C-alpha cells in the first residue's frame, strides 16, 4: 500500500513545465528525498513530461498530462501519463550512437534511464504511461 500520493494535472503546454518543477521540489522535500537525488529526479520527470506534452499529446492544450507519485517499499514511483496514441520505445534511436550525437533531440529516454533505477512504459487505450522508479 502506497505511503503517500501526490497528483498533478496540467494542460499540454510547455509553459507548464515550471509547475512540474515546483511540484517535484514540493514532494521531494515533503518526502525527505536525498538532496543529491533531486536534480536527476527533476530532470527525469521533466523529460517524461516534455515527451508527454510534445510527442504524446502533440501540444494539444485540450489534452492533459497527469503525474502521480507514490512512495512504497523503499521506492518512489512516478507515473507520467499523456492522452496520445503511444509509441514503441524500442524504435527510439540510441542518442549515444555516432550518427545521433549532434541531434538536438532524442535524449529524454536515455536521460531517464541514467537517473532512474527503472523505467517502464505502459501503453493504455487512454494514453501512454511513463513509469519512473527511484530507489530511496
């Protein structure tokens, strides 16, 4: 059973990323997250949210991005959900390959994998869930 639940819902507009940053800082302090882990946590959630806004919801402000955070079994579980059609994460090019090094996008999933202990994607009829897991 989750110890704590935090919920945020935003319209699909990149201007709302500041609200996400405030939300992350709030729950991180509230849950007494190790300060050394907060920058990576913030980066991973921002990347997942940016993907949800731009790629999932195509910046359609009528579509929402939701973020749910729970703390359970020594882990922080963050679910970022869009209302888009979904994608196959296996088809995303590796940004560390030489052909992709100079591209100005395509690093979000890579960065989420670097800073989180686990990263999963769940494609649902209502949109894609990006599930970020951080061991505490």
